[in-house]
C-alpha cells in the first residue's frame, strides 16, 4: 500500500491523506502547507524499502522519515501479504491503495483473506441403466427407421406364413380325422351287428350287475341274473303296436335275460333286439321314438321273460309296472327293460321308467323303485354292449359288471 502522509496544518492527523497524482511536479510549485514532498515513486513490481517500524500511537498516522515512507500496519488478525514474485508472474500482491475518497478497502476482499469452508458436494444417486427400449441397439444408439420397419415387416410376413401353415394343417387334419372317424363308426356299427352270436352271454348279460347309486334316493343296488332266454325272433316279445313300430328296422335276432334284486322282491327282463337296419335307418327310428313319444305309451310295452322255476315264474303282462325302450344310433340294436313284482301281484297302471324314477313321483311303481330297477339294468347292459364292441373279449370268465 502507498505510504501514509501526516495530516496538514491544523489537522488532527487521525486520517490518511491520499497521495498526489502521478507524474513530475510542475516547476516552482510548492508543496502543500505542512506536508513534505513525496519521494519518487518506486518502479513497478518492486516493494519500496521502508525504515524499521516503530510503535505507533493510537490515533496517529505514521510519520515520513528521510529514509523513505512507512507502510501502514496490517489489520489485526490477518496474516501479512506475501510479496509479488520478482519475475512478474501471477501471485498474491499487496492490497490496493485506498480510494480517493479516503475510505479504506474491505479487508475481506483481499487476496489474502481467509476463504470460506468448502462444503462437500451432496451424495449423487448412482445412475442405473435399464433395458433399452425398442428401436435401440446394444450401445443405446437409435436404429435407423428403415431397418426397424424392415425387421417388423419380415416378422409380420413370417407370422402370416406360419398362420396359414397352421390353418392348412388343421384343415387337413380335420379331413383326415373326419374320414377316419367315419370309417371307425362304420366299423363299430358293423361289428355290433354280429355280437348276438359272437359275444359270450356273460359279456352281454353279466351274472351280477352292480348299481352304485341306482336305487331311489341314490341308494345302491345289486342285481343277479336268474334266467337267460335262447336267442329267438321278435314276434312274441313285444306288444303288437310296439312290434309294428320296430318293424321298419327289421328283427335280426333277439337276446333276453331276467334279473332280480337282492331281496328277490322285484324282477326285471332286459332285452337286446339286433336289427337289420343301417345307421341312417336307426337314426330315423330313434327320431320317431323321440318325436312321437312312443317310448312313453302304455300300449307299446315290451313283454317279460318268465322262466319256469325262478323268481320270475309269475312275471306276466299284468305284473308289468315300469319299462324303458332305447333305440341306439351307433349300433343296430334296440335295448329295453321291463320290471314288476316277483310275487305276481298286479301293478295297475304302468309308468315309464323315466317318470317313475324322477324326483317327486308318488305312483306305486315310483314308490317301490320299479322305475329305478328298469332304468338301472337297461343302462348297464347298454354300456356293456358298447364296451364289448370297442374292447376284445376277456380270456377268463366274466365277472360282475359295475357301472355307477
């Protein structure tokens, strides 16, 4: 900083006086009253020499001596400024001289002022990279639009070709399956027509039938075969009107057997009428029975087989209490069953098995469970017939048939 100059005449000497303007003083000009002439300015970049410091009296400016000018003392609590390098490089310098107005610069703005503490930067959350969106390569660069369109077009074309291939394969498979299914149906239908003389009697009419849940209220039933009729024609096996209704299908052969329940209170005759009709004729006959309700008419009932010396010996037309007739369409066979009391009592008005076995029926056949007897035995013989067509005959003797 420039040297301080003592106050002029009449001054108190408490404030510094700004230095004069640079340049040579005009010739003959006298210095200000009471102020000694200032020595020549030092060369730029050099620090002027000053006399040894002496203690200053508070409130008094330093005096100028003959040896040079004094440097004002540094503010308390601040370290001394380092001198500028002699080679002119950048570095810390002394604070600038006071302004012309007589106000000293703020020491906090000095190069040597203490710097505020450095606050460490906040912790930054690490960058996490997820999967790249569609349309970008492995390095995260966008793919060209044309390339993306070409790939999508190729994928769509592949899907179309694959779809047509699957559709074509499905259609071809359906044709092949349909043909094989029709051929299998014809083979099954033809094979069933010969069962009346090729299948063992125990396969068609098992010695024992198990009726799980076949009785009234879901009760179990067990039926035992007590008689088998020789194969015969159909002339005396049906009421005249039923025989007439079945005549269009033709009667190839008739097989019959009679069963009784575990208590021998009821007897039931079940029959298999093998017809001469083809599949179309059997479908027509089944449609007629369904549409005209022929299976529910009491004047179109099958007749029982009353074998001598058995529990069914007194089982005649007047003892018939319930019946069922089923015309098959997958085999040239009509399955029927008719049930009644074993003690020979008259049944009164018969009732179709479908109605007598229904819930809420209050007729005598329904209360006795004779509708369940006829329906349960007919269903199990029919299932056994279909099983015999599709599976080979067993090598050993037939056992009980269980169909729930």
